[in-house]
C-alpha cells in the first residue's frame, strides 16, 4: 500500500467524528488556493461553511452567511487564513478564543519564518480601514486588523514550512479544472509544454528550452478569452487586483494547450515559492509533470507519487533538457504510462475531498 493510500485509509470516515459538521470561516479577503481546496472538500463532505455578515471570495459559492450578532451557530472549529482582510477582531467580539482554531498559511512570499512573522510584515504593508467598509463585498484597498490574542491550535501551509507543527496543505485539483479538462481537445500533438511567467526559475527554464530549440517543446504564454465559474459576481470580473478575483478565471485555449501535450515542465517559481495552480491544472489534463525538486516538506501528505519515474524529478534546472532529450529517444509508451499513473494519483488523492479528510484527521489530533 502506498503512503497516500495508508494516509487516506486512516482518514476514512473522519468527518463522522465531528459533532456539528460545521465550520465558522473568518477568512482573508484575498484569493487563497489551499484554503479554497480545504473549504470545497469540507462542503462536499457535508460540512456547513458559515461566514459572518457577508460571503468571502474563497467560499462565496458554498458559504452560509449569518448575521454579525449573537448567537452564532454551533461549529466544530473556526478556520482562518493569513494575508489581508481577516476579521481577527471577531475572535474577541464573539468569544472565539476558546474554540478550536485552525489557520491556513497560504502565503507564497519568501519573507518570514513563521505565520506570526508574516503577520508582522503585513503590518508594515497594510493599515486598518474604517468599519463602514469591512462589511462590503468589494473593498477599496487592502487592509489589516490587529491580530490581538489570536493563536492557532494547528497550522497548515501551502508553501514554506518553518513552524515545527505546520502541516503541508496542497493546492490540489479544483472541480473547475476537471470540468475544463473534460471538455478540452486531447490530441497530444506536442511532447512538452512549459508555461512562462513570473519568478526566476520559470524564466531560467524558458531560456534553457529556447536554447535547446527542439520542435517537440513549446515554452511561452498561452492566453485566451476568460471563462468564469457561473457564481462569480459580475463586478468581480473587472475589479482591480485588490481581492485577486482574476485567479478564479480560466481559459479554454490554455486547457486545450495543456491537453495537447504529454509532459508539462514545471520548474517551480523561486527558491521560496514552489506551489502554483499551473501544475495542478496540468495534472487535471492528464499530463505527466516534470518538476525541479521543491525545497518543501511534504512528508505529511507526500507528492512523490505524482511523479512515477526519476526522469520527472530534476535535482537542478540543468537536468531539464537532458531528461527531455532522453524521453524523446523511444520512450513514448513509458511516458503514456506515466501520464495514466500521475492522473490516477492526482484524481484519487489530490482533489478536495481526500485533502479535506487528511486535514480533518490532523485537526482531530489536536482537538
């Protein structure tokens, strides 16, 4: 039995251990991928997701909004995530410091060593804002409340893990990725694809692939008309980058390009920033994924099984082109097998429900 299979076997039925099957979500006003995956999984497991006063960008389509007054609904734990706009004052206002407190640190920036350090850095970037703005769905700017007495009982992280008791929480495959992949063309006319973007690792990878000059690889941007989940409010589709609503958008042309390739090359973004929805979109499209080994502790929920052959894991960027060259030397059948294996692992273990069960099992351990 694989490591992931053992983890999921231990988590089977864990949702039944929670009396209320309900979560109070006091979250950031900014898009946060690992938080979204966890919330989606909890919802699919039958948990009520409560928010206070208004919906949240990370739970808009699944949350139940309750008034900002006593009594609040009974819940099993209170979930928050870092960055801006979290209503930390609610913990004192509604007497929530004695509740089980779960924090997701989805920060993808290189600063800080712990979630508390990151909050202190946010204080230097964002000031608070008047109460008349906080209850509105659309915020005029990013802001930060004093964190007060808040201390989490358990912390999940999607990127760096410097806290001793922090647990890895993968971005995973969203239901929208699966739907877009299902409708995409599956010609597999190209062997390799690499999507360029911000970060030194992606830029370095692009230079290497351009220098290689193989006709079997495409490295560059793929853009097209945006496709939005139907529940996204109209104003959110044109808002300036305050809440980061644009991260909910997708592109049919982009998913067609992924589904036309056999291997998606993903070097990561920088030394401190590895996770990105790009890899998970490619896995949803049944690409094998070649990575540069991340400096990230995923031992709580290992990602190793997503990469079924050593050629798919490069210790350094210098190995990318040689590994690609080796795959082109009569390994088409092997690569096709890797695609099947990676897709099976991704769909079995890295969709919202199994990820949420894993998180619930960890939360149960500290409850």
